[in-house]
């Protein structure tokens, strides 16, 4: 089965067909949930990374901060993933030809894996140290790259 055939099947069956035939307001709601989820996810990432850089929330230890922000991160990740998948199946043929989406989907697993590694290992680093700063900057680079690729989807 080709990518085009799979995309055609996705958008013309089940949830994809339902979304395609629904009121356009449904798409707007999905986009808003996607953005809200992205804000939650990136807020958690940014706060942890700023702590590793020694630039914020210095009254809390990095492990404590990461533990407290974990639910926010996962709520954002699940919201972004669910809404993104629903938007994808609603117009899968168009999205399957979108290079920006392919870049985003290629970067996303790396950003998620790195974030999970940051939560396990990086937060144990001494804030403001070179390894902690490198970890935080790489985390920010990955997530900003995912975000920029996602933003480019509408322009490609």
C-alpha cells in the first residue's frame, strides 16, 4: 500500500470521514486544543530548561520542579498528540505531501526522547554547569525546531 493510498483511506473512513464532513468549527476547535496543548508542553519544558540554565525558579531543585511539571508536560503532550492526529486524518492526502509535516514528525520522537532523558538524567546535573546548560540548550533547540516545522505546515 502506498502512502497516498493509506492517506486516502485514512481521510475517507471512520474518524477522518466524520471530521471531513463536520462543521468547519470542529477544525478550529482542534487547532485551538493543539495550541493549548503545545503551550502546556512547552511551558513545562521551558521552566525545566531555565532551571538547568540557572535562570529561573532557583528556589526549587531541578528534580522537584521536573516532578511537579511532569503532569503538565504529559497533559500537553497527550493533547497535542490527539489533536494533531485528528487534524492529520481529517485531510491526510494533503498532509502526506507536506514536507514540513515530515520534518516535524521526524524531529518529534527525538525531542520527546531527549525530554524524557532530561527528566531522568539532566535534572540531576548541577544547574549552571556546562553539562546542564548544554542539556537545556539542546532541549530548547529540539522543541523550537519541532514548533517551527509545525508552524511551517500551513505554508508548505
